[in-house]
């Protein structure tokens, strides 16, 4: 049989319902006098006692005046009414119903006075209202309460969330702690139906945890070389830390507990790396790593080789290792030894500049300073966006005789003479010779008196620049004769040759074989009217002339110096010889008697020794010949013989 709990307050009126339509009923209830010998079986702490028989109240019970059997529904109900309820009325009440047929039926009620829960406590609570725990451990918090009537509901709540409910007078909640629980609050509450307000108690958790490390620098935030910066380690720890240190790239370099900051003055690229702050206490250790990225302009360098003129594939590479490494390379500038601009060379994205293909004889012109320019967008300490590297590159080859060398130099027989030659060489000059053409000569040794470094002018890739060249001085103690000399200069690569002619001081430059020649171009013959001045050769002199021509040609091969001159007719019987280069008037030639230069009909006179014309003391000859010049040009380029010491048998055509 189940009983029904009934709760009421003191001095209230209470009604226990019992079934109607019964022949008879009886109510039994709490024993008010334990010494009473009434045969009431005890089934709970309250016991039983006969309260009614039918509708009659037992007058022997102390509270019979407050009891009444009432027909609540008007159907012959036997409901027990208790007025002015007191504490002595608490207990078990049973209504036994006797029907005409069948077994008796019963209803039971337990009367309890209503009572609010009280005396709420929490286990392990300190005087400060805290519970102490450790990080990453299971923590049990337990709430106790003196139970009320009817029973209340116990619960644990945190941050407005119900964590657990249940229990009658005790409730435990278990969880794993972390640092976020430190100083957090947990509330135990008891909820009773007797009131809208809950009985509560709140405690604060004191969770001990290992240090949590913070660094005041974002790992993706770069700093710039030359600036100042600070890395500070901020530590959250309970209890306080017992040690702290810094490390860079896993190498300890700072262990002073008071130095929570690393101060960098004028950052250097060597300062970049991974920095870690470590700290520890009695609970454990904590750490955090950050990356210090230092941006700096590229350190530019040139990677190259010194080439010889035999190598056709040549290149120079610019390199840069800045941060960030998105280096842009700009045109490569080629400069002379004296910082004169020669040219620009295009550079590929990876910094390679290919030297343009050029003739082998001109590859020495690749010699000079090369300046590489690069940038990654980072300013250097002086505020420069562009960084440079400079290197000197040699394109080795044989010595080069510069254009301003004097091919004809002057002296006096029997007197000393200095023959000076200027030469450019990309390697050290190891040997020089001065030989007389057509004679056996011994090489002249190099000594300090023979060579001198001087600035020279020379064309490099179409630009006239200054180079450090060598002035060679051949000191002849006595000039024995006017000769042509072959100058040989050798360096580490090859040898080069130059022919210089020594003539008498004060003698004007003679008529020379005239050919048109420009630097780097082949010699181009121009039409020459020299045949107008050459004798008619009869058939009987053919053999002799042939032999003489052979001798002259052999001599001419050794005399490779030419001068550009023109014949400018000034009158019917006179021709002026003028140098093209300096416009010097070398001679006015009287052609009268030697055969008119301009007449339209040719003279028939034959050649003889008297036919040679001597002009202003020059020992050249021009044989008289009468012929017609079939042209109206006023200036005519001609070839003439190089100067000879003695008369040379005339020849018909060069």
C-alpha cells in the first residue's frame, strides 16, 4: 500500500479524503500518549491509534476536539478533518473501508508540517570562501543542506549555467580544472516549493597553474634593420614564477629573472631568428616562441669571370640576398677606369647580363667597371632605395696600339732620339722589341726607364674613353739612319706589332701611298691619277721594270704606314699636295716640263733621270709623263711611294 505525503503549515485546517458508499469506516492515527495501552500496531515512528469508528470520534485521544468526520462530497464520505494543526498531529493516518463484499480497502496519509531547507554548507571551503585546486586535476566540490519538508532540490551552478541537480541533503560536482577556472565562482543552491527564493551559497576557486607566457610582438610583423625594438615577456602565473629565461634559436642567452624584456638598439640582420621566453613555478613550466623578422636591403655582389677575347659566350651575374628576397635587378652599367659611362646592359629577372656578341678583335673593349643595381623596396640606413655592387672585369687580349700614336717621328742623324709609342694592355706587358725593318736587331729589355703609365684615349663600344695605358720610350743613343722600325709588344696573352718611321727633323711629310682607312674598317682603294705622273715604259725596258717593281713591292710590304693626301690642281701646270687629316700643305709641284697635269692630250716625251721632279728638298721623285687626266674633280686621292733614302727606279702602277 502506498501512502500519500501531505504537508501543511501550523494552525491550518487539513482534510484527509476517504471513500464513500461503505458500510463503515475507521480512521487510525498517531499515538499521542505512548503510555496508552491501546492495541495499535506501530508501522512508523508515529505509530497508530483508533481515531474514529464510523463517524464517531474517539474521545480518548488528546486532540479529539479538533477532529471531525465530514461528508465532503455529499455521498456518504468519511473524510477526516483536522483543525488548527499542531506538531503533535504529525504522523501516519489510515482510513479502513469495509464494503459489503470483498476485502477491506485502505488509504494512508503522512502528515508533515512544512519546513524550509536550512544550514547550507560546502566541503573544504576556506575562511575566505575559496576552494583551492591545481590546474589539470579532478576537483570535487560538495554541497550539504539540512533538508526541509517537502524535500527541496539541490543544484550546482556556474556562470548562469546549471551544472548538476539532485540529492536530498548532499550534492557533489566533479570536473577537471584549467587556468580559466582560477578566481571563478561556483554556486550551490537549494530550491523548495515552499518559496520562490532559493537557498544559495557561493565559493571562489583558487586554481594554481603553471605560467602562461605572452610576448608583445606578432610573429608576422617585420621590423627594419637599423631601427630599435623591444621583445617583452609577460607572464600569468599562480603561484609566482621561480625562474624565467630567453632563448634564441634554442640557444639560452638570457636567464635573469628581472629581465623580462630584450632591448635591441639599431637592429642588425643577425638579430633575426626565433625567440622563446621560458618561465616556471611549482606547478609546471610555460613558454612561447615568436619570430623576429628583420627586413634589410639586399647585399649586392657581382659574380663574374675574366674572359679572354677567344671566348664568345660571356656573362655577368648580379646577386642579392635581401629580406624580403623579392629582389629586382636593374640595368648593368659599364664604366671606364675613370668612371666614364660606356653602355648599359639589360639584366634578366635572375640578375644575369649577357655581354653582347662582338668581333674578337674588339672584345678587349668589355674591360672596365660594371655596376649592378638592385632593390627589394627596403631603404638602407642612409635612406637609399637602390643598392649597388661594383666589380672590375678584364677581357684579356693582345696589346692594343691607340690611334693617337705618331706613325712618323723625327730625328737627326748622329744624335739621340726617343721613339714614343702608346699602348693599352689588359694584362702585364712582359716583353717589348724595337727592330729595324729589313735588318737583324736585338730585342730591347724592359726597364723602368722605358715604360710609364699614362692616361690614354681609346674607343670602347663607340664611346671615346680614358684608360690607363703604357707609354713606351725607346731611347736610341745615336740615330745612324732614317729607318722604319717594327715595335713588338707582348703581354700574357699575345703579341702586337706597330711600324713607326723615323724621318729627318724639319722635313715635311712626303707624298705617301694614299689609301682611305677608318677605324675597324678594311682599307679601300680609291681611284688614283698617279699614272699621270709615271713614265711611259717601252717594251725593251719591261724586264728591268718588272725586277724593279718586285723590289719596290717587297719594300712596300715592310712599309705599311700610309698617309691620306690629295692633289689639288691650282693652275694648268701646278698641283698642290695637301694632307687630308690636318690640311697641311706639303708641296706645290710644278709639272711644267714634266708633262702638263691637266691638258687633254698626252705628251710623247720619254722618261729619263732628268724627268724626276724634286719638290722643296723632298727626296721623292715624280717621273715626267705626258698624259690626259680624264676627270674634272678638283681633289684626287692618290697613292705615292713611301719616302726612300735613295732614288728608286720608277714604276708604272702601284
